[in-house]
C-alpha cells in the first residue's frame, strides 16, 4: 500500500490566495478580481473558469527554457482552449 498525503484543504489555499492578492487589490482597487480555489486538474479547472471571465491570467515559471519551451503544459493548454483572452505572466526572479 502506498501512502499519499492529503491535498491541501481548500480553506488553507483560500487564505493563501487572499493574502497573495491583498496588496494588488489595494494598489489597483478598480480592477475586479474573481478568485477561486478549485479541486481539478489545473488546465481543466482554468479552462472551465474561463467560460465566465473577461481575462484569465496564468503564471509561468519558465522552467523549460533550455528546451526552447518557455511555457509549461498548463499555460499552453489554457492558451489553446480558454474561452476568453488569456495572459501568461512569468514568475518574478527576484
């Protein structure tokens, strides 16, 4: 029998997300943000959420630069299948 850790509980993820967005919401209060914690495959969940949005923003670590692929599978999947415009934002290197 293989032991697997339980996924992070939604409340913990929601708290982290709220904290991560707080400074940006204070800086740009006119921007309406719809955030959600979804238990699904990242690509499928983001594509599903794109149905009712004006813009979907996805982060990218750019870890595959050595292969010439600057976007990961989630970013590529979202760009190809989202129902709204999508922006891929590279992670900060600071």
